[in-house]
């Protein structure tokens, strides 16, 4: 059983930056594909970014390409999401997730709130 805990959310102005982290316990993070998802008020949860086990391959939702960067430090059992040039439409609860390569995500964190507003 893997437990995931997100942190780093908060209130930021448009054009600002935040760095989210996802700390894992109860398992070896290098065994899993990692992803970030988000859910805005009144909307369904959507995919944001994904990174493979070694960190050598990433994939992003089109609207965040060039602004967000997913990375991982397997030695620290931690995954990150660097968010730059934030827009009001990025406002959402952001969730970290883990799953075996090529399979649906199995584990989810509790989420961290990101609010982009003037």
C-alpha cells in the first residue's frame, strides 16, 4: 500500500508560480508511473501531467504545455509539479497519483488547493 501526500498549494496572482510536491510512503516510488490531476469547481477531474518511472519521459495536457513541468526524485520518494505563468483557469484542487506502468492509476493523494486570482 502506497500513501501519497500533496503539499505546496496556495493563493497566487496570475502570472505567478507554485511548486507542488507529492511525498510517498509505504512503497518504492520508482516502481510507479506518476501523474498529476486537477478538479476545478463544478468540473470533472482532468489529467494534467505524467512521468515514467525513470523520469525520462513526460506527457502533458495541451493547455499546460510550456508552463508546467513534472519531475521526480526517486531517492527522496517525491514527485513535483512546477507551475509557471499561472492563469485563473488553473484554479483547482490538484491530486497526485501513482500506478504500475501501462495500467490505471491505483493510488491517490488527498489533494492540495491552488487558487489563481488577483
